C-alpha cells in the first residue's frame, strides 16, 4: 500500500471512531504519524466545535515544552491530546474501551465538594440510581474530606479540577499549571483513595500547556457539550430547559460548589427523572451506570 493510501485509511479509521489515535499510530510506518496527526486534527462535521484554544504563554513566561500530540506517553503520563474531550464519542476515542450505550449521557458536577449541596445531590442521584463524575477542587476537598469520601462511597467517579480553581489557567506557565494539578491529585488520592483519570480545566480554559500537564499527570482533558450556565443562577427553569435539551452522547455540566446551588439542585430533581423517562442512560466516564 502506498504511503498516501495508508495515511488516508488511518485518517478514516480515526474519524469513524473505531480506535484510538495511539492505536492508529502503531499501525503506521515511522514518519507517517506526524502527517496523520495534522490531517486528523480537523474535527468531523458532526462533532461539537470547541472554543478557541488560548495562547499558552503569558508575555515573558518561560517557553513551555512542546505538546506531545499523540506521541508515546512518558513513564507516568499519557499521550497529550491536541484538544479536550467534548463528547462521549471523543472520550472513547481517547480512552479505548467498550462502546458507551447509544442513549448514554454523562453528568459532570464541578467545584465541590460542598458541605450543603454535595450531600443533597448525592441523595438525589442515589434515589434515581444515577452515577455522575464529580470534578473536585483540591482546596475544597480540604476541610470537606468526609463529603469527598461519600462521593466515592456512593460509586461516583471523581475528577481533578485543580487545587485552587484559578481563572485563566491557560495563561499560566507550565510549572504553575502542573502544581495546580498535582496538588489536587495528591489531596484527592490521600482523602478518597481514588486517583482521578480525568482533568477538567476551570471554565474550560485550555492551552497546549494545560493539555500537556494533564497528560503528564496521566489524565484525559475533559470539557462538556451541554452547559446550562447554572453557576450564574439564571433561574431553575432556564437550567432545566437547557439540560432537557441534552442529546445522547453529550457531557452535561452542573455545579455543586461555588455558591448557592439551590437552582441547580431544583433543576436536577426534575431533569434526572425526565431524561431517564426519555430512555437516556446516565453513565460515568469510567463506565459506571
Ligand atoms: Zn469549576
């Protein structure tokens, strides 16, 4: 097979989501990988379009290490992606495993643990037998350790959402980004015994530096595809309407921390059973359901 044919076949395989980028790279002769990556960075037409990736460096900041797009992982990390994961399909491309059910949606809950809202949401999810992914802030785990452990005890997945939830993480230099990630990872692990395999940047603020730091820490960068903007307290009805617009394969964003989450909680009380009644299956990214 000519090189150009090999490259086209590999690009098609990647776009159709049958296998991971890393697996496809192993199929190719040396030297074709970089060509494939530049070709496959163009998203398929039906994929969610990501926000622009911010310029990774602030003026005067040290030059970060170049991102390792799809290359072999180092001893502790995984291959860096060129952009975060927005949908379940994209997640499955990044992390090979059994296909998610066609009617699956993933609920992600950010900024906790919170002593009031996290237990309420945990009771709600338990009542409906629904798993979720809790993106925890390290300095919120501090002081709320029992609540963090309750999340794991109830069978939910835990993700890393930095130590201090800095705004504009993508503008920080590499050492600062890595420290935010590693400090949170250490606190979550020492508290819950669970090592997060997923990282969410605060506000979905990504850069090649952030993507590389997540990869070095062994985590998949996770964004979302349905955002009710519940953090801005737009009213329970607005949150409910936006969440009810979810389609299978989407990653939903909600918050249990960062302030009064009564609107989020009230919306979830009706949205979770409504989506279940529609036939949707809530899953966690690690396959819990
Ligand atoms: Zn957040």
